[in-house]
C-alpha cells in the first residue's frame, strides 16, 4: 500500500508541476517590451515570446520588473525564463539560450547641443562621464573598458533617467540602443549619436536559468523551430538571426 501511495503521489506532483504556469520575467524596454495605457504588455520581443509559448502550449505568467531584479530572478530561480536578454560571451554559460528575438545596436549618445563632446572610440570616451542602466551588459562592457563610478561612470535604474541627466549636464554621454532612441517621443531629435559600440552588436534572446528542466527547454526550442518559418517581425528583418 505504501508503494502504491508513493506512485500516486509522484503522478499527482508531476501533473501539478506541469500545470503550474511558467514564470517569465522582463522589463519595460520599448519597443521590445512596452505597455499600453491599460498596462497590457506588447512589443517586438513580446510578440515573439507569446508565439513561442502558445506553440509550446504552455501556460505562463509574465512579471514586469526593473531589469536588475529580473536578471537576479532568472539567475537564481530554475524554470524561470527571461527576455529580452542580450547574449554576450560573459553570459554564455550562465543561461540556457532558447530563441533569438531581435538584433540590437548599441551607441554612445550626447545632447544635440553638446558640440564639445567629440569621441571616435572607447579610449577617447574615457575622458567623459558616461551614463548607463544598472544590470545591463552595457554596464559590464564599460567596466571592462576602464570606466569607474567614482570617476567617469554614472549608473541609473532605467534608461529614461539618462536623457534627463544629459539635459541637466550631469553626464556627457549615455550608452543605449539605437532602437531605444528611435522610439522616443521626439525620435531622438535632442540627441546626437557619437559612435557605435560594435563590440555590443548582439541579439536579444529568450533565455532561462541554466538548471531549468531539460524537457521544458526542449519544448520551448521545438516551439521556436515551429514558428521561425512564419513571417518575421520587423526587428528580425534588419538582418538574418543566427539560427
């Protein structure tokens, strides 16, 4: 009887686990992830992730939070998915990579009226104060290049704070994606692109904690293979994803 109960309990638990919604974390990052006036989530990456989850026939919940918290959550909780995560060499072994979502080009921007700010590369940018969002690959990149908070690096909670700091003269440059600038209300009219950080030209991904259930990962990857031949979203028409 005890053996039979053990079998029954195992089946019950397995069914419960499968029925539990998959946790997905993300941030507000237009145009990849943004919210309507009614707080409904949409955007380029959101649309692709939704198609993957539907094709996998999985129930899921999306939690929107500051990026540093989302990253920490996906880094510490197995079976947790995260998007849109820039795939970098430093992160390669820290996550299970599921599907490429959108390409991203990262550049240094200054105010349109800041004619005094002139830089052609990272080395010449070291003499300026650069602003960056906390927890992003951009931050790690700047640290690797010699930028320091005590000298020429300012870290904020969200990208929208950077433009305000530029206007107030608290930073000279901000490191953000070109698409982020393009979708601003004024389409970046008050900004000037100084130069592009080509080392950060990567793809944003749907990824997961590395200890995520292999069956779940396989299910998601198979779903991606199923939908990848459908019409590509605008962001993937920029260049061919690295399938």
